[in-house]
C-alpha cells in the first residue's frame, strides 16, 4: 500500500482537529475525510463538492454535503462559522487560489491545506528526461490531469507570505509517507499545512 492509498494525510489532519470541532471540507470527494474526522474526533460539519456522483457518494456515506463550485468562492458561509476549513489534495485543481485561501480563513478560524510538491526530486528527474511527471501524488498524464496549477512548497510558502497568512504547522512527507526534515522542497512529495488568519 502506498502512502496515497492509505491516505496517511488523513491521520495528520485528524491530529490538527480539536474534539467536536466544526469542519468544512472543500473538494470533499466521497466524504471519506469527513467520515474519518467524525469517527476519530467527533467532528461535525459539511463537505463541499461539485461533482454530482461524488455528492451522491457523500450522502450514501452519511456526510452532509453541499454542491458548490469553489471557483465562485465561499459566499454562502458567514465569517468564522467553522473551527477548521480543509482543502486536501485539491488546491492544485482550482484557478482562483489566492481568493480561496483568503476565503478559507474568513470562514474558518484555521485552515488546513495539503498538496503534491511539484519540486519533488522524482518530478524534477521526469522533466529533465523530457516528460511531465507521473507519480503516486501526481497520478495523471498531462492530457487528462484535473490539475490546473503546478506549484512547490517554496511557491506555497511565498504565497502565504504575500497574503499575510501564518503558517502554524507544516509536515512534509516523502513518497513512502515518512516525514522529511531536510531539504523538504527537494525530498518531499506531499505537504500539509495548518494555517492561521492573516496577520494584522
């Protein structure tokens, strides 16, 4: 089983969720993460998903889900209405990255973001060999990928700095799901961040 199959990031995210927290999961897929947080942390809340088949899967899994296009923002939610807003392995599929991050920290007291690191050494090697990378964390061919953004750990942290977002915790994993301490932008294939509101 690969780290992706086991979704080790779910356990990391659960560790950042307070018992009984109210959670909003953006791009929630079939609701598996919310189900995990409900079972392990007693969390409640909603998933947001655009794909109708995944919305139906959420309902079958007993997850409260709203069909919303994230590209249009989170205007249906009032300020600070959730303890945590999560976007797990989906930020790279969206166009309006800055707007969404800002909205996440308007709607929630904290945010969690996870994404594949495009600067991972195996991805760099693929490009040096003349091909777009395909890996556990970037499993699609260039012609059928849902990803519209390819960014790195360094890029994401620079964006947080630009937006005045506090990085409260960061965990970088290699492709075996093990934590990376040294050279994370080179040796890490996947990154998870716990973010706080914009600095005044």
